C-alpha cells in the first residue's frame, strides 16, 4: 500500500470515528450529519473554517452555501478550483441556531482537525475567521490584526504555514472586508511558492517526565510476577 493510499485509508477511519462521536452531547443530538471535510487529500493547500451551517449540516459537505460560492469564486480568481484544495472546519457538527462554537466543543473536536492536518500534510493552511485562526495559531490575536500574514506553525506533528484570512461569510455584505479578503487571496500563490518549512525539532522531555513513577502495590506485584515469568525462558 502506497503512502498516499494509506493516508486516505486513515482519513476514512477518522471520518467513521467522527460520525460516531458523541463528545458534545448537544451537537450530537441536534446534528443531521457530521461535516468532516472534503476535497483533495493530497493538496498542498487546506482551508479551515468555523463550523457547519444549515446547508452544510443537510448536505454533509463544508462551504456549500453563499460563503462557499464566494470561496470558489476567490479560488477561481487565482487559478484554483475547489476540487484542488481540502476544506474543513474547526467543528464537525453544526451548533444549534448557528451560534458560535463553545470552548469545550472546540477542544473536543480539536483532535479530529489536528489528525486531518497530519494526514493531509498541507504546506499552507488558510484559517478563515477568528475561531480557526486563534486555534491553529495558538494565540488569542483576532483576525483583524493578523490577516494576510503567513506564519510557520506546528499542528500536531506537521509543520505548515498558517495564512489567516477573513471568513467569506463576513465579506458577503461588507464591501471593505471583501476587498481585503480579495487582496489577501491574491497573495496566496506567492505564499504557496515559499519553501516548505522545516519540521519542528522534537521537544526534550523534562526531568519530571523522565523520572519513573513510583509503582503502586498492585503494579509492584505484577512486576515481580512478570520477572518470575521471564526467568522461565
């Protein structure tokens, strides 16, 4: 099995796990479908939005409403199509009434997004709006301050460039935001042309992490029994 095939199989397994997820009781009870993500799993470019809306919840696909159409238009303006990128969200389930994601929900869903990034291995991740930007940058700075500036970040075990953008939904009815979003999009090909950032060096374990924990009486008994079994061979 090739590396690409193996990665796709792992993504399918992750999808099946997400479909069974009940970590967020309210979201699991009210969702129509789990909106895992869609697109080219071998793409160098990944987009991460906030959470599914009503249309996404019904169809099981991300960005299929008006914001999705604008995203496709902006991609077309730089010579790309939706099929060439991978699109996902911070949350895989629609919050009731399209309310903002809650901090606990973001943390519950974070492992799915991190594993998606690790498996897809994009060179550039465009974070759309505040929630995705704050999560993947690991910083509370808002999108107004950091949009259009690429930064190298390590997500899980994969290092990529984060390129924050305004969410297309915010640009639908605000001409000035749309103009800014279009300007930032126009610089995206140059960001993609930058060299692949090197992987982050492994973190050294602290002395506390290296120190063995004192065995419990039960564990000590097991260790003695295991040692006795080893002596038989």
